[in-house]
């Protein structure tokens, strides 16, 4: 081999390396890195997700082909490498955040509303509207482990299932919208789940949350003023009603978007909860579960989310007030700041230690990053009709 | 002064003419209504209108349901369910057009 052909081969090899690394740099995937500062942004209309880096404030890339992602949500594997995306169309997709691709995907029902991962990370449960019930899958293979039809009444009707969360003791807890029931499914014996049913919890439970210690499960009721509380340390005590009649008999306003309950609503010993059909956030003392205050806000609250340190609570609103976000001081119970991020604010996600919050602004096709101390927008990313934002820190949180 | 009146008159008669065919909202408003159907109605009825907490609104699901009843549901809501009344935000003519496009399946 002569000197010049060796150089030529070397140059070709070098060019090949350049091409490969350029492709990797373009997508952002493929480089060795941790996942603990990553997250997924749902692009609801295009059936795609963006993998985002919360340190660099950039997108690693986009993963497409996830179906109908309206109202989609995500839970994470315990190594925080894989996100399980629950689509509206019954799709359950395991996404590899590091490789930037779909790892596995099934369509497990006709119409779904979110899911949960078990305490040990081996089971994925999906909450279904049609056919109403919960299906449980192996987290690694997505093979069906258990099918729990949400049947109720003498005619064996099936209820839509909402508010599905994981709880300690390898349990899943969920609510039956049409039946007014809460079920606890214990999967400690994986193939033989034990189900405990609580009936007559209240009319039309629409969503639920579990406190971050996994003790209290709280379902919001659409059909009446109040919430249903189950103490999972003492399930034998049954479900009790809290904040009963919070509307004080006044006519509720029409609701143009259902509120959402998430495990972020606790700030210290206080829970901050959206009032259905009212421009109010309800404040309840944990333990006594008595109302200790209510905060008048700009519109009907959809998300009421505490900054991780619990010092402030950020609130987003239903149509037509969904261009605004308000910040409540949890000590004085007053609104201390009002932001106008833009048209159709759909979701907010705090970084794990709370110094920043990411806000999806659907109709502006933007995700904005705010500094939570100064309330200044410090960054923006383009996204196609963004809705839910889910950071991998959820991998290590009970109920998320 | 006189010259200025003529275009005004023409505009006025054009508006009258448009009023006579006012079943269909203007193009920009139609876009806004389709956006509303997909994204805001869609938050309960599904982005593809195949259903969610609320029933499906596909052409197939609405087949055989009288338009007047559907219009009344949108305008006045359905008590006992989360379906809210939209009068005040939407006019009767707009609702009529929305039911029309739902039934012919053009927003799915």
C-alpha cells in the first residue's frame, strides 16, 4: 500500500466518522449520558413526544408514531431510561429515552386515560374507559398479566376507570367513574391479584391523587361537592368524605375542562385542591382533613401543583381562562403573582428541586421554562401542540 | 361626501346579502370552531372525537341523532353530566354549523 492510498483510506474513514457523529449530534441521541435530568413532552396532535434535557434546556429529539396522545401521560422505569406513554387510543408505548426510539408498543384497549407503574417496577397498569377496567402488563415485555373489568351493579355494566395510582405494598388504587367506587388491587402475589372494593364513595369520581408517602388516596367528585378519602394505612376504616358541601349550596359554574389531581398538591401539612365549578382553590389540613381556607383565583383551577419545597403553589385554569397561571403563597393563602404565558396553558412540571418550572402553552406551540424565584421566562422550546410534561424524577416518586 | 356614501352603501348591501346566507360562519371563525372541537371538546370527547369521559362525536356515532337535539345539548349542556352549556360562548348559528360538520365527519 502506497503512502497516498493509505492517506485516502484514512480520510474516508475520518469522513465516515464525521458523518456518523454529525447524525448523532443532530438527534442528540446516542452519546453516553445520565437520564435523571431528562423528560418527555407530549405533542398531542401529532402523536409524538420530544425528549428534553432540563439542564441544557434543549430537545434531544422527537419520537413519532405514538397514536392519539390527547390526554396522554407518562410513568418511568426505575432506571429512568424508559418512559411508558399512555395514549387516549389505548396505546401503551415503551419509549427508550437514550436511543430516542420506540422500544415496544401495543394497543391494549379502545379508549384509555393513563396508568401507573408498580412499586417494584415490574408491572404497568393502564386505566381504561372502553372497555372499562384496568389491564396490567409486564413492564419489560408488555405481556398481559391481569385483566380487571370494572363491573358493577346487577347487570354487570362496566365503568370507566380514572385516578389510577401505585401505592406501597405492590398495590394499584383506582376509581370507577360510573359506579362511584374505589378499588385497591394488591399484586404482591403477581398472578393472583387481591381486590378490595369500596362502594358508595360519592357520585362521579373524576380523578384522584395519592400523597407522596403513599398513605392517603383522595378522589375528586364531579357529581357532588366533596372528595373521597381512603387511608391506605387503615383501609378497614373505609372511605370517608372530606370537604363535604364545599359549594355551600351555591350553583356551580359550568365546567369547560375537568380539573386534574396529582400527587403534587401537598405543601407541608396542607393539601391544595381544585374546587369543581368554582374559581377557588380549597385548602385542607392533613390529619383533621378540615377546610382551613380557600383562595379566590382567576378561573376554574385545572392543575394545582406545589413547588417541590411546598412554599408556593402554581395554578393553571380551564377554558376560557387558560392563558393565565397564578402563584399562591402557602403561608398567607393569597395569590402573590399572576403570569400570562399565552393561549391554552395545559400543564406545568417542576424540576425536582423546584428552581424551574416547565409550562406547556398549547396554542402557541411552545414550552416555556420559568425561574420560580423571579417568575421570569428564561427559555422557550418549540413544540407541536404540547400538553403533558413529565420529568424522569417521577421514576422515584410514589404515585407518579 | 356624496362619493363616500356609495361604497358604504355597497358594503351595507353586501353585508345584508351575507346575512341572508349567514348559516356558515366566516372562514376565520370556522377555523376557530374546528380548533375548539378538536382541542377543547376533544379534552373530554377525544382529540379524534372517538370518545373519552364524554361519548364519541364521530359521524358514525351521531348517525340518526336529530341535529336539533345535538344543538340543544351543546347550547344548554346536559345536567347531571360534565357536559357544560356553551351558549354565551357560541351562537346558535355557530352551533348549527358545528353539528353539521360533526355529522358529515369533516372534523374527524
